[in-house]
C-alpha cells in the first residue's frame, strides 16, 4: 500500500498556491512552469478547458502536480492522406464527424514527457495510480468518452507497463525530432556532416543568400503579436499534415511578456521585408522549436533556410539539445535530427468499449515508421570539400 495522497483540483492556475506549484516544479521542464500555464490559459486556444491538481502527502506537502484539460479532439488526427481526403468530404456535410470531447493530460502547445511532476520519493506506480484514479473518476462523473495521457517519450518508458496494468492502450503518436548540439560554431556543424548532406545544406544557404535573406533573433516581440499570428495562420491554413491547436495573437503576446528571455523568435527578412518567423522556447539546456509562420504560402526554399537557422541559433545559444518537433521530417532529418518515438495512453470510460480503443485508433491513424539517417561523419576528420556559403547576416538581440 502506498502512502495516502489527497488531491485538490483548481479550475485556473491563478488559484493554485504559487509556492506549492513552484516549489515542486522548479527543477522540471519550463513547460510545467507556473508562468507557462498562465500564458496558455490567457491565450484562448481552441475550446481547451484547463484544470490543475495538486496531490499532497499526509504532511500536506506537494507530491504530484498535474495539468489536464478537456478539448474537442479529432479521433483521426494522424490519419493517412487518403483517409483525410475522405473525412474532408464527409465533414463538409457533418463538420463534427469523429470529433469528440476528450479528457487529456498533457500540454496543448508543445511536448512534455512525462506530462506530470512527481516528487522524487514518490514511486512511479504510486503516482500513476493516483493520477488514474482521479482522472478516470472525472471521466465517469462528467461523461467523457475517452481519457488520453499524452506524450510519453523514452524517459517515461517505465510508465507504460503501469498504464497497461490499468487497462490503457499504448499507441503510437507522430514521433518527435531532436538533435544533440555538440558544436561550437555553425561552420563546425557543417564540417561534421557527410558530404551529401553538407552540400545540400550549403546549396540552400547560397540560394537564400542570393535572395538577400537575413535574420535576427529577438526575445521581446509582444508588439508583433498580430503580425506573427497572421504568419502562423497562413501556414496552418495550408498544412497538409495534422492540425490541432489554433493559436491567437494573445498567445504570441503572452508568450513574449510572461516567459521573458525563455521566449525567442527568429525573424526572417527578404530584401528587408519580414517574410517569416520561427518561435522558440529556451527550456533549461534544451531549445524547443515550437512554430513556424510565413507571410505568403509558397513552394520555395524559405522553410529549409529557417530550419538551418534554428540549428545555428541553438549552437549560438550553447544549447545542449534542440527539439525540432513533429512533421516535415525529411528536412529535419537531413539536418541531423534524430527520431524520438512518442506513445499515448488511451482508455475509454466504458469497460465494454475500452477493449476496442487500440484497434480503432490504429485503424484511423498512421505512424510514419521513420528510420534515422546517418548525417554526420563518425571520423573526427572534418575536411569539407563543399565551399561553405557566406555567413548570411544574423544577429541575436
């Protein structure tokens, strides 16, 4: 038997005792930070309805912190292209087909693994038991069809057998992408690449150089919120891959104002005209690439250049790791990103329906089955036969 843990639920982060939250969250990801959740709450994304639970031990000390929410979810969110086209036709007649309200534990705008904070002396089994009992109780009381525990990466692999014990289905999400940053300069990074990938990278650097593309990195962009949101919306409206959270100008404004120097945006200019941006978050030793936006939709080389400059910014900021996120995998892999599998834990409220949840999810959604590319040389020899592109103007301010 584990120790007794009592949970108190709050409907807004403003009501959570800040010292309790900060005391336990201070050594974890910035995505579990008090100000991060204030940013998310104030951004009015989709129909997310957030709640928070603080589990305390017999002495009244915080033991587990949990953020969760209800949201309308597309049950075919990762559907292959053919099925997505069929669904698009059906949804012209019935817009909410296969869209249901779910209860989720996770973060709406980025990935957090595991999606809760557990005090060091609390066992994983003890914590998941408490989390399951609370969330399944809410599912039953409020009539939610399904419960989703999101974004279990390799660091949470030991959580998966415990969820299976409680009847959850462990299913594949789209994978994440990461890059270990081990170079002091972007030139060192280029020189460490195999010739094929280096020449490919340099080619796109040269093309953008000819187009007079430049960039700068800033951490105060609250006054650009409307412009940046419009650029993000342009990309969202033309996305061929999955779409989920819908950002707002408030998100960009709050993100800049509340996260301070942890928030950064790379602004891209072509002939001095702002044409795109990449939104970043500094999370300890990790730099997270969250979103991309551009002024005009187009099949040009801008996105490849943006991805290259995200890598260069990670190097310049002395990050230990760069998280590049979901989708556009070939471009990120060509730059050296590695594939990181992600699992979801799914469980239906109904015991009769639950056995079929895993099968239905696998039927409706497709995992790309990617393999890592060997982009970098194993030899310490850093000869570079491709002539490097000139350094395109960039600044961190």
